[in-house]
């Protein structure tokens, strides 16, 4: 596979999602900064497409339904949309491999990758309900980096971490669904810049299986 777009991602206004890619890709770093982003869409937004109108109403505080997901499954699911080059939209929805519908913005993309309850329609203002904060050095493939649950109530951005881009762990590689100009993107982010310009923080989905749980599931 050939990655479609590479760029250096700074911390941008509005909704920015980044999901880390599968190891093995060559990761050139573009010197051009990414453009401005759009706001993430709250759950209350009504989608205009036929598929979106069929979506059930979101519960007051939806719970994740995934019994357990591996880190590789998260990245594989993320790649499904990346390879389809899903177009950004705050109002339209696209299916995952199982036929479930997710909104085509940053939080919808991350929700799809993590296999969260699609009826919850999480956005950057409440997706922290199903995530746990971790230390930067603890980031592993399939974890999340985001500017979420902002005290000012404004929309933010969220990404899925793939891997570190250097040994010093000052840069990381991620994949996101950012805005109509870039849609799906593959980029390298700076931890220092991310933390300085916007309150991006690392998170983990607690239903990710441990290595021992993965081995038990596979019968190894």
C-alpha cells in the first residue's frame, strides 16, 4: 500500500483527528503545515443523509459495547476508512466493515476505529467518557491523542496514535479525518508543539486487550 498524504501536523483550531498507521510504512515528513480545521460535531446534530436519518437517538451517557479489541484491530479499522479516502462531513455517515454507521469527522473516525457504540455519536466534547488519560511515554499503537472535553465547551480534535517517529519520542505518526480540504490524512506530529499550542493529551481506550488477553483469545 502507498500512503496518500504526508504532512507535519501542528495543533489546529477546530476538529482534527489523527490515527496512527500500521508499522512498515515509509514516513516522509512534509515541511508544509496543515491548514485550518473545522469544528467537531456534537451528538445533537441531525445528519442530512438517508443513512444518517436512520440512526437511533443517542442515550444520555452511552457505554462502549466492545467486549475487547486488539491494537492491531484498531489500526486495521482505521485503515479501512483511510484506504477508502472517506470524505470529511459533519452531517454525513459512512459504514465500517460491519455495516455500522459513523459520522465522517474526527471523533466519528476515532469512534469507528475503536469500535464504539455507533448510536452514541460521540464528539470531542464527551468522547472522554470512554477514554482514560495516560502519560505521553505510555503511548502505544492504537491509543489516542486529543484536544477533548475542553473547559470552554468548544469543539476540539482527536487522533489515533500509530507509533513514535523518532527514538527520543518527541514526534509521533498518526492518521486523521480533518476537514474537507484534506479529508483522510497521514501525518507526523510534534509532542512539544501539540502540547504548547493546544491542550492535546494522550488517552487509552480501556477495552483494549492486554498481550496476555490477546494470547488467551487466540488460544496461544
